[in-house]
């Protein structure tokens, strides 16, 4: 058995290849059902939308992306009630669900995905440490939510969030 060590750039290239493969499959599934995707992003700041639009032909299945980094943006662009953010916190299941619902309401999309989290290096708390990310996916009238904790620096947490969001979306889409 040979022990092979990959450089950081080689590992990133492998991650990119896996993400691109997932995006290709997502695009095929969405086009097959004539569905459009909208994203609502906080901690990733548009990285998911950017990954989608990196794929040639994305205009056939990607409708729009909302970058709602601030609480005010979540309220103004997606209709997330300010009282909900105040009560539950921006990084919560209730808020990410409202973000995903709002992305559908404020677009022509049939499918949405939303993320909100603490990418760090600051902003974490005991209840919501750095690396905490909430996800929501609205597919076929159903909203699915999950929370994950990712390790690493800000860039690693954001990259893991993009990969996980797309991997799970692929699993929720109808065949």
C-alpha cells in the first residue's frame, strides 16, 4: 500500500470536481422537471449562486440568488419577520426556513435552498459556536431543514457549506 499525500491545492481541486459533478446532476434534474432554483444565502455571501452560475447553461435552471447577509436584508428581500430574527436569532431553524420560503415567494423558482450560519472567526457563542450552519431546502412543497457543525477557518466553513448544501439538494430532488 502506498501512502499518497495531496497538497492543499490538489485537495481543493478534488472538492471542486465533486461539487461540479453534483451541480451537473442538479442541473439535469431541474431541467428534466422544468424547475428553477433560487438561493438565499447569509454566511456564504453568494458562493452557492456563484457555483451554480459557473456551470455553462445555468440560465436554464438557475433563477436567482439572494445574498441576505444582514438581518435587514433577510427582512427586506425575503420577508423574514424581524421579530422572528430577534426571537430565534439569525442562525436558527426558524429563520433558515423563512429564508427558503421567502426565496420561493420572491422569485419564479420552484425549488429553493437557504443557508445561515457562523463562519467565524468571531460571532460564535456557546449555543451557536463558529462552524454552526443551518440549511433549508424547499422541494415539491416540502421544506427540509438541517444543522451542521463544520470545522476549520472561515474559508473552510464557507466551502463546506456550499458543498453540503448542493450535495443534500441533489438528494432531495426527484429523480
